[in-house]
């Protein structure tokens, strides 16, 4: 099932108890019925001499860098209504010249097909610029918490993927040790120290994954599917179901939340009707 979801661009959920089946389906349906853009592509271009795209951290979304780092693309496929995606673009920038006080790093465009009129839309975004002061102030050296929380998200997904590979090879002790170390590293990050909710939940996800790698039997029964679901959620930035809960509140859109709420109200109504009969 994971191979199918990965190949089709979907998410993978692991349902450990039947009580969460309805919420899981409602969450998926809420997302699918709210698709507003298809064929979404983010195009990046170097805007100044000496600015090169080194890498694009886009999770499960395909990316490509061409023309010696002067161009890059990220294919997001589709977007739900009110959905947001965060990507980290790593750049190589040459030192500023003596008189240079500002550098334009990137020009960014976005194209997609609007699902209602079936029209291709092109959006030109504002250029990305940075200041190049002669001396740095305290704020210039402070870690950007939004960037740090996305680093935490990507590292958590990568850590779980690494641990799963170790578990598949039979090295459960190594997998648990890896996750424990990465959790310690995450707690020390600027975002976690600032009380960032996503970072706190990422640590919980890694801890829950580690707990399900206690033995080969436990890993085969619940650990493998649980880790795949966690990785699917954070690498795609979409809500998934895992274990006994529907997790991924940071990626929940109003349409998904509304569909889950309707589903639960319908269940209550059906249960009330059955009791009256």
C-alpha cells in the first residue's frame, strides 16, 4: 500500500484500531474534494552573478537543478484549498563587493492549472533579496525560527527513514539509538527551545516510532507501518492517520477539518437513532 501511495503522489496512513477508520477516510475525502490547483510547479532562477542553487529540500516533491545551479524547479502536483507548502532552498552566494548593500538572490514563478475553468495560471512572485551590511547586528546572527522548524521537519522525516532502513536490516538497537540521538538534537534546536509546536510534535513522533521498534515482532506488526505513515505526513506536509489517532494538525486544512467534523456528527446521529429504535 505504501508503494502505491508513493507512486501515485498520495499519503500513507496506518490504522491500528477500527475506531479511527471513519476519521481517516473523512480526512482523505476532505482533501480530495478540495483540490483547487493541479500541475503546480515552482520555478526558481538565480537573479545575480555568483548566486547558485546548491540544493532544494522539498521532501517527497520532485525537484531539479539545472544550468549549473542557475535554475531550479519543484513539482508539487496538486494543492488543496488553504494548503501551504514550505521548502528550503540552499544557495551559494559570493562575498559582497565593497559598495554592495543589497543582493537579489532569486526570481520565483509559480504555474498551475485552476481546476474550475481549467486554465493555466502564471504567477510572478516578488524577488528574494538580502541586505549586505558592513557589520552584523545581533538580529542578523539570530536563527530564523521558521527556517529552523522546517529543518526540524525534514530532519525528523529523514531520521525516521534512516531508522526504518536499519530496522529492516534487523538492527533495531541501532535504529532506536539513532532516533534517541536525533530527538536530543531536535530539542536543542532554536525552534524547539522557543516552544515551537511543530518541533514538539516532531519529537513525539520520533519517540512513538522508537517505542514501536522494541522487537522484530513489534516492528513487523506496527512499527513499520507507523514509521511509513509519519514519514509520509512530514515529507508531503499533509495529514495522515497513524496508530489510534488522525495526526498532522499542522497540515490540516479547513476543508479536511470540516469533513471530519461532519463525519463525527453523522456517527453520533446514527448511534442516537439506533438507540431510539
